[in-house]
C-alpha cells in the first residue's frame, strides 16, 4: 500500500492544528468545568447574599414601618397636646379676662362709693362750714347784744350811782 504523502500532508495541514489545539481545548473544557463549578458556588453565595440582603431589607422595612407608626402616633399625640394647650390657654385667658372684669367692676364700684363718700363729705363740710358761719354770726350778734346790754346796764348803774350820790349829798 502506498501512502499518499500529499494526502497525508493535506490531512496534517487540515487536522494538524486541530490535533495541536486538542490539549488546549481539553484544558479549556476543564477550565470551563472549573469555572462552571466556581460560578455555581458563586451563584449559591450570591443567592445566599441576596437572601441575607432581602432579609435585611425586610427587617429594615419592618423597623421603618414601626418607626413610621411611632412617628404617626407621636404626631397625633402632638396634635392632641397642642389642642389641649390651646384649650387651656383659651380657658386661662377667659378666666383672666373674667377676673379682670370682676376686679374692674369692683374697682368701679369702690370708686363710685368713694366719689359718693367724697360728695357726702364735701356736702357735710359745706354744711358744717355754713353752720359754723351761722353759729359764729349768731354768737357775734349775741355778744354784741350782751355788750350793748352791759353798756346800757353800766350807764344805768352810773346814772343810779350818780342819783344815789346826789341823794346822799342832799341828805347829807
């Protein structure tokens, strides 16, 4: 049998690179299998990490929901407290105004009574002054009348003494 070298060379030229590449291909296939295994391990770790992240997100969502509920409750409590404070403030203002009004009316009544008392006192003082003037005038008139009577009596006494002296001188 004769070997056709041309065909052999053609075979070698065609399949030589394939045969040379076979170890590299086998190595690549082995590396691909290693890589697939590593990818599967990485995928499992990634899935595990995704589950942990999802669990962390769920926990964070739960905490956020609790925090939001607490904030809503606090906001409602704040509204209630502000309403209570406003009501107490209004009540205090109302009581204060009522107290001021009562004090003002009492003060007004006291001022009215003081004015009435001052008017009575002024009237009384005027009456007293008038009565003092009238009494002084009456006293002055009475003193003048008495002085006039005393003078008249003294004149009569003098006239009586003179008459008595004349009578004594005549009798002798």
